[in-house]
């Protein structure tokens, strides 16, 4: 089983070195390339004022955060949730820097950069789409991921979008579906066995795609053509 966590934070300001703090943290669980729906999300009292510029981005103000728990009070649950998981972060140095600072202030022993494998999807996007905008909104648009509910930056919605972005960038398969049920249904529907072949003295079953799977395959090729301009399989069939 491969367990991954898409994680995002919101903060009082941009620079951790200026004493800014985390005010929201969210984690979205992915197991074996499926978003499970088992999330972790918490608002946090930063014990300082939120900068006006940051408030304009995420919409979280001092009054709203006043009665929320301190990071030290949620640190144990957060670290237990991400334990033994690979972390997926968009612009990892930012979030890791803030999280590590909060762990230090909470007298926690964990060091994210040493104890966890971290995938930075911003680095991935810059490699995949050089010389283009690669913030989360831009990548969502490029991959046809619906971000219409992202009126403000929010840790939970951003982590949910990030999970979809990661899956789409690493295989493209998630962007073909609009909900988790579609993925679950495809995984449990019986396949049709057509023929068999013998390779290295082992008999391998050859599966025939059903009509729905064929339609999804054609839609996948169409989206590939939109993104790259040419797909060899389509050109040869045309």
C-alpha cells in the first residue's frame, strides 16, 4: 500500500523569518493513487495578527481565529496523521518552512525534511511546463481540473486540488473522472477476458475493453491531443 498526503497551509504572512505563523492546515489522503476522502483539517490561533495582504488572499481574520486551538495543541494529531506517508506539496520550501517552525515552537522533535519523502509539485510543473505560469490555478486550468470553488485560497480546497493535480501530472488518469465513485466503480467492475497468450512459459490473460472503457480511452486521447497538439494513435487512425 502506498500512502501519500497532499498538504497545504495558510499563514499570517509570507515570510516565516518575520515571525509569521500558520493559521490553517489541511491534508488529503491518497492511497494507491485513490483519493480516500479521509482528510485532516484544522484552523489555528496564530497568537499574532494576520497581515492585511494575507487576509485578502485567504479571507481569515483575527476574530475568526481567536477561539481556535494553538498549533501545539493540534501538533500530535497532525503528525500522527502524516506519519509514514509521502508528502505532496506545491512549493514545498514555503509550507515545510512554516511547519518546521511551528514544530520547533511546539518543542516537537520531528524534522520534515529528514523524516519524510516530499514531492514538490511546483518543481514537477516547472519541468513539465517550462516558461509557463505554474501556480495552482494555472496548473488546474492546464489539466482541466475544476477550481471554480476556489474563491479564496483555503488550505482544504487547495489540498484537494493539489491531490488531483499530482495524480493528473503523474498519469493523467484522474482528470478523466469527476468524482471518487467513478474511480471506485471502474476498479471493481469485472473485466472481460478475451484471449490468452504464453510468454516465458507463463499464461497471461488478455482483457478486452468494454464500451465505457473504450469511450474513456478515446476521451483520454482527445485531452492528450489538446495538451500536446498531436497524438500518434489518433493520427494513425485518422
